[in-house]
């Protein structure tokens, strides 16, 4: 399961980042294995999505969100 699979209001724990080509800024803001992520909302056409991770609210494109594997809680 990846971040893009979450529905609004659902939470997950980051397990793995599939590709190394995600933006470094995303890693610096706390998108690391073990951190909790909350799906806040989706844009009208489902891209981008808005998540909260490590106290930061981040807008992500769906193609990047699909590269971040999580376990749902």
C-alpha cells in the first residue's frame, strides 16, 4: 500500500521509499520510515494530495505519493 491509496482522514506509517528520485526536501520534512502520515484531502481531480507528516502539511503529486510505501493504521 502507498500514500496515494489512503482515503481522507486515514493514517499510515511510512515503511519504505521505493525510488531514490523523490525530492530531498520531502525527506528533510520528515518523510522517513517510521513516521506517521495523515491523508488530509485531495484536489478535485485527485491530484495533488495533501498530507500531514512529522508536523508538516505537504502537497504531493500522486506519482510521488505512489513511491512511498506505508502500512495502514
